[in-house]
């Protein structure tokens, strides 16, 4: 177990519109998970997503699998 703090960031494509998520990928290699949170609720809960699931999600976004809103 590590005592290193999570370092949260959101995409540079986020235009401060408020509908963003933040991820903390700095511990991914040691935990095998990607913490995700709502950027508007920084003190709220985190969702831990497996690295494989998160990679699949990102690839789906890149290829347009989820369509556009």
C-alpha cells in the first residue's frame, strides 16, 4: 500500500462548463485502478475503475462509439 496522494486532473478539452470528470492516474501502475470523480464534487465519492475498463472507455470515446451529445 502506498501513502502517495492522488493527483487529480481533467482533460484540457474541458471548457470549464462544469460537466467534467477528473481522474487520478498517478497510482494506476501500483493499484490497477483509475480513480474517477465529478469535478464539481471534489469532496464527493470516487469511483475506482479497472485500468482495462478505463482504457476501453477511452478508446470508445476516441472512436465515436458513444456518439455525440
